[in-house]
C-alpha cells in the first residue's frame, strides 16, 4: 500500500509551534538563519547562502508548488519523489527554522526527514515539537511505513531530537558536500509501529 499524498498542504500545530509551507515573507528569516555556522556545517544548504537561495527555496516549496515532484535527491534521472518543506514558527508567527519530509517514495511509502533551527530558537523544545508533528502527519495521514534520518555524529543536538522520537541507528555512513572532508554520520530509521505521540 503506497503513500496517500494530500492534494493541499497541511498546517500542523500543537498549540506551541506551527508548521506551514514557506511564504515570501520568510525569505529574510531563512536567509539569516542559514548563515549560522552549524547550519552550514551540518546541512546541505548552499555555502555561501544568499538571499537568492532563500527565494528559490520558497518558490519551490510554497503552497502553490505543493504536489510537484522532482527527481530523487542525489540520484539524477531516477524515479521522481515527493517533497514537503515547512517553516517552523511560534503561534505568534516568530520564525524558528525549517523542517522537511523529502525523498518520499509514494510506492514504497518511505521518506527522509531533515531539519534546522535558527540560533535564537534553540534550547526550548521547538524542534522536538516540530519533528513530532511531521512524523505524526507522515505516518497517520500520508501513510508512510518508515522514515529515515541521517546526520553527522558531531551533530549531537539533532541526534537527541531524533532519538527522543524513537529513531534507531541502523548504520554508520558519511555526509557533507562534495569537496569537503567527509563527516562520520549516523543513519537511523523509525517505523510506524515504533512511533508514539510527540515527546517534547
């Protein structure tokens, strides 16, 4: 049984954080947040990160682009995969970061999650809440059977968030941009059966 991709993008909230598709009004905040050294070290955002990159991100992932498919990440010419990106805000609308469910295989009902927080939003549980919301949506609404997560072993904060939701390490790999020194990384997975209610 494959994934059931919704025809309209959801707005997800637990009363403390809200997840929605990116708007043009987010461009400045995304640009600023992506300047953070940890975001540039541990994610695949362009480096240097320019305002034009945020504009391209918003154009590719706004509500009007919902449901559009692209090639599997990192696999030129491969089967198209679905991607969903959400801006994380507080209930009052303050920008906190970005989280995405990407490389979704609609036939195999699998996908991968990735995320980053702006420096000012760290340490208050925002990403744990956001990840819980995305996982609940992915498993209960989209119908995925498993979600993958990968991150550098140095990125302890990211691992603690994933671990809190039940992800289990399945192997050791490497990550990083072409030309950079590869970083030792964890590969982990979470199945629908192991997932429980969001834990903050």
